[in-house]
């Protein structure tokens, strides 16, 4: 991971070499996959019965070298789409003495230093906690985030005097698993959890993140384990959104 800084700013991001490898590798792998798909279609066309017979025979009967060129181009384009998705998921963390900013894609979140009670990373998440246990900023794999090196994040936060928790989430033992119609949630909480459960099932990252924020406005913190949702309430006080 790249970590560059001055006396007042440290930026932690994915290594340039890793990003270049992804940017070059996915289109190449896509081209190989496209070529193999063409060979598979040619082989499958000789079977007495095949699923998707029409598309398979269409590919097999396409004239050369056009068929090979098109298969390679389609593979490269598919790889390019994966590169764009990967770029959108890379998280950049900018740490200053007076604030910390997380950025991913076209979204960013800044938290002033005085509001930060603790910072930790575990289970594919980077979390900035407030004094009542509320999550002021979260980057999670379940929401498409690709975090930089946890070791370098820890070094950077410590260098700027932020309280880093190497043991992870200090509230780990206070979470309860969500089940339908949980009675202790605030009004509207169960409906949001149900919608979020469906979003997790469909892997709809934006909805997963948006619904987490809606629950945070109710004073509810969510932690995911696969498609299972665990929750806790923030400590007494006015719940803040993020």
C-alpha cells in the first residue's frame, strides 16, 4: 500500500502496483476467457444435445477470423468493467491532526478529530467510533469497500495520535442477532432490517450501506456476518446519522 505524508497529512491507499496489476490483468484474463468460450462453443456444437443450442451454434458458425477477434474484444471489455468496479471499491484514508477522511468512488466522509473516540479494523471493516459508541464512519467489504493495509492504517492513525484499538470492536459482546419482529428495536427498525436482509441476499451494496445509515439515525449499529445481521443500540444520547 502507498502511504505518503507530510507533518500534517498522511494518505493511505492501495499500492499503485496492485492497481496496475488489476488494470492490466483483468482485461487479459477476460480475453483468455473469451477465447476459451469460443473453443468451448466449437466443442459443444458437436454434442448430440446441448443447452442454449442456438447461441452455441451461432458462435461456432461465425466466420474466422472475425469470431476470434470478437470473442477477444468481448473478453477485454468484460475485464475492463471489472477494473472499473475494482477502482470504485478502493478506499483512500486521509489522516490529519484535526480530521480523518475516508473516500471511495465519488463518496467521502470526514470526521473531526474531537469527535473520534476510537478507530479499529476487523472483519473487513474500518470503523471510526464516537464517544457513545456510534459509528461516525464505516468502510465495509459488504458494501464493496477494498481497504488498504490494516498495518499501515494502524501506523498512520497512531502517528497522528488517534486511539487505535488493535483488539478490534470494543462492543463485540453487546451485539444481538436480528430476527424478524425483534421487539426491542425502535419504531421502523424491523422494516429497515427486513429491507436490508433482502439487499444482503441480492448483494445490493448501495442499499446495504444506505439502510445501515437509516438504522444509525435510529441509534442502531449494525454488524454483518455474511448475510446475518447483528445489532446494538448506541449509548444514551441523541442518535446522530452518518
